[in-house]
C-alpha cells in the first residue's frame, strides 16, 4: 500500500494527483489522502484508489491513514503549515515502519536559501531524515504551472524578473510526478536528494514558449496585485522573494542552473519542454 498526499490535485503542479494516477495505472494499491470528500475524491475512487479524508497537519488523521503503508509520497501546497504537516507525517511514518517517503522540496533548500519557504523546506527535509523513513527529497525547479497561473491572470508573463535575459530553472509537474512514482516503485537504494530541472529558460524565452509577451513589472506592482491572484499571504510572500532572487541572479551562472538527468533516469522519459506543456 502506497499513501499519496495531495491526491486531489491543485493549481501548483498537482503532482500528488498525477502520482496517484500513475501508480494506479501500474496496478499498485494506492491510499489517496485528500482534504475534502468532493468530486475529485469520487474520481479517485472510480480509478481504484482507497480515499481517506483528513488534515495533514493533524496527527489524529495522519496516523490512521498511514496504517499498513510501506511507502509514501508527501507534498504540501505553498501555504502555511508545511512544518506541522511534515512533523505529523514523519512521526506517523516512523511509527508504521515505512521504508521510503518521497517528498517534494525546492531546488535551493538550504539554511541560507533566499526565500523563507526554501528554508522551511530544508527544515522539513531534516525532520524526514531524522525520522529514519528512507526519505528521498525531490528538489524541484519552478513548475511550468506557476508561469501558467500568471499568464491566465494577466494575459502575459508579467513578473518582476528584470530583463528578458533573466534565467529561470523550470520543470513540469508531470515530470516531478513521474520521478516520484518511479522512486516509490524502485526496489533498489536511491540517492536521498534528486535535483529536478527539466529546462533552463529565460523570462523572454518562457513567454515566447507560452505564446505571450513578457513584461517586467516593478516588484511593488507585482506584489500589490498578487493577492488577488493567489489569495494567500504565504504564497505571495514566497513568490515575491523567489522572483527577487531570480532578478538578482539575472543572466549569471548558478550551480543549480543545470538540466538534470534524474528526470529521464527515474521518470522513464526525457523532460517535457515548456512549449510542449503549452501546446499539449
């Protein structure tokens, strides 16, 4: 039995939903953890998943969901509560003797990272490691889906990234899910950290791939309008810091700005391009 969180899906890559579907297609037993018993949960049941409803931050719902589980996939949206959810999930997984937890982190998760969310992801990784549950950390670049949200709201790629030459490390949510599913099913030992960048782009090239224009917004203008789009102060905080980080690096080189071979190795196919994502 494999427990998959985020199984209902969402606008931030929906990797949990994609992982659940990939595992079910391969005939695996899947327990899908969702926040609400809605039409998305009903669709998962039709696909063959066992659905459990709960709050990842609440140990009283996480412990029962973990019973009988051998491996698990953990993802948490860009909103408040990551560390609470991590602690509950890691404790329940340790108690149950789970042998591998594949969890979604961020590309530059470290104590000195440039955004509060990245620093929290590093702390989350530490908790999973201390729990001794065979944690594998998927350190992913910016999801294509994040750019799509901006385009849907503004009709153009309007971001405070500076000139069109500013570099952005990108990855498709589908590729993160393919790697996640592959690692959950791999019987062999694997590296505890997987860097996931499927495409190195620039702000201008990304806009072109999405079929829109790029507009460099003043940071204060972007932040002022972001709440209307995301309706979550935590998400706006993270993205504001993230765009500022890319703006500061600009078109310079960075050790993490590399397309990684882990996507093809663990996901079974070359990474999707942003253009394929936009036209697919």
